């Protein structure tokens, strides 16, 4: 136990001394949170619209009035429906609302056209609202993405730095001459990174709550499982890079490139569905995609069967654990 605590303490202190790892694990995610939070913190609100008409039932397209004088409150856009034309009065220049209002205009035009021509819709669509924990806004999406990025950097850069730099400086060779076993060394590294990840996510969530009034449907147990499974799979990824690239500088550069790619191909800041088909296929092989899904599920932002969550978490945990110890044994064996 004392051996583990000594290794844990050493790895914990090493995490804070490493400037690159600390920047990408703490400063970089917080910086992104502040930038995206202030830019898009108010996004996600629906547009407020009104229709002025006396001839048609258009109540499903906003508040309905019979004259412009009856309009009350603020509306992003008002549509005045006359017999042969529709006059749209847009009352906002916010770019976020433009595409939403464009869609609203098209829908309203199509319905009025059908009413004028006496056409009934061939297919009747019945809308039912799914019962979810809460509505996912653009800021919620960004917040969970920032958490995933923080965990990725903790596992990826921390492991690359430890294995590559320790090997380059001959520390791993000296480690073989001590009574510290491979298991204790790797377990100490994993434990320190896990604790680092929990601290980082707590800081990000606290800032999101204090500055941007974010709220969570937090399941603490599932959230801890998500963090542990994600960090473990990211540590395994960092260990793999340490094997592929011998020099610490090259390994760090490779980690930065992979980190950047995964930020944009795994649904961290925008849905994977936005990607072209060939890039979407690539995202299925990247662990960050599944890590961010677990985090969103545990915060009540993602809805899918619990069995899917459980299977994903177990696979990430077991695969990450086995791969970490396997790659670590290869790195340490080469130092014999």
C-alpha cells in the first residue's frame, strides 16, 4: 500500500509539473469553455414568431393575431398573411436565428399554399414529445465536449509524456533495478490520471454552473464510471503512441495531431451526423466518440438504452485496461 501511495504521489506531482499536459488538460478546456460559452451561451433558445391573419388557421406557427396593433412583446419575426401574399417582418440580425427563421418561413409558405389550393396533406404526422431529463442546448453540447477534451488530454498527453520522456531519460531502466513492479508502476499512473480527470471535470462543471448557469441531471455513479472508462481508454491510446514513436518530441507532436483530429471527428463540438460519410466512418473507430456519449448520458443530456451505455462503458474499461498493461509491458520490456 505504501508503494502504491508513493507512486501515486509521484505521478500526481509529475502531472502538475508537466506544462504541456497541464495546459491541454486544464487551461485549454477552460479556455474553450469560456470562448464558446460567451459566444453561444444564449443559443439554443427557440425563435419567437407571430402570425397576423383572419382567413386561415395557422395557430401552430406562433401567436396568431387579427391585426398588427394586437402584437405584444418581442418577436423575432412576424408574418402578415393576406389573400395573395405573405409579408415577413424580421426583427433580428442575430445570425443564430437566421436559419431557424428561414425554415419557419418555408413551412408557413407551404401551408398557406396548400390552404389556398384546397389541398389536404397526404400523410398526417402526429408529433409526440419524448420524455427526456432536459433539453440539450448548444452550450450543454459544448460543455460536455469540453469535459471529453479535458479527459482526452489527461490520458493522452500524460501517458505519452511519462512513457516517452521517462524512457528517453533512462528512468525506466533504473525502475527495473528497484523492487517496484510493472503492475504497481502502471497502476500508480492510472490512479493519478483518474484523480486528475475527476478534479478537471469538477472544475469545468463548476465554472459552467457559476458563469453560464448550467444545470445538470447528474448521476454521480454513472458519471464516475464514464470518467474512469474514458480516461482508461485514452491512456491506452497514449501508451500506443509511446510505442510507435521513440523520441518524446515526436511522440508529443503525434499526440497533438491526433488530439486535434479527434476534437473535430468525434462529436465533441458538433454532431457526428454533420460529417461526410467517409469521415463519419472514421469517427466510429475513435474512443473519444464513445467517451463523450457516456458523459452526456450520465449528465442527462443523451437518451439511449441503458444497455448501450453499460456495454460501451464495459468495453472501454476492459479494452483500455488490457491494452494499457500490454503496451506498458512492451515499453518496460524494451528497457531490459
